[in-house]
């Protein structure tokens, strides 16, 4: 049996990818919204200030009311994005950061972890001072999305956008 015939036989048995187009990667963008209670006087935060609030390095709003931070589970895609882009820490470093703040008496408890987006929105909508980051989209009337650096979620230049590359 010649080599050509052998290759043809293998290709017919297992299929040939020689004549197929290479698979292209597709990109999906996920936009995240920073939400607060609808009656909050805050409408816009700098990205720098958002990072301080999320790390609980800043614990009070400008009107001196307490910030109540709600987080998603560390295993969620959102929280993984937050670890990299907002906290600049690993999961372990973030836990140590919050425990350190608690041990110093700077905070009374580690921020609440809430599994469902709808529940996060409901809790922020019930708590003056509530703060959370969720996937942007339809929000209940009890919360509002803040601008970050003057940009609304979905607006060109808005900073809280994650690009996910998927092989097709």
C-alpha cells in the first residue's frame, strides 16, 4: 500500500481537517453595573473611589452614612473579574485583607456574600448605603446604576467591561 493510499484511507475513516476553515474565536462583552439604593445622592464615582469602597478602605459615603457592601461568591465570573480588575488581589489575599480589617476593628464583619443577582438587587434596594456590582441589564426600580468616571454602563469608555473569548 502506498503512503498516499494509506493517508486517503485514514482521512476517510477519521475525517480530514485539511480542507476545513480554522475555527475562529468569538468575543462576548459583559458589562457590569455598580448599583446603589435609588435614593442615594451618589450618581457618579471615579474608578479609584470605587476600588476604595470595594476594598472597604473607604467605609462611608460623602454624607457620612455607612457603606454596606454586598459581594458575589468568589467562584462567580463576576467576582473573578473583580479580583483581577478592581481588587488587584487573589482570592486568598482578599480574604486576608477583610480579616485584617476585622481584627483591627475597622469593620464589624466581612462583607455579605449573596449568590443571586436578583437578591443582591433586592438587598441594595432595601438598604440605604448598599453597594454592589452586578451584570448590567434590567434593574429593579429600587436601585440605580452609578456612572463610573462619568460614563454609564454600556457607554463607550465605561471601564467595567469584561471581554470573554470563546472558541467556536
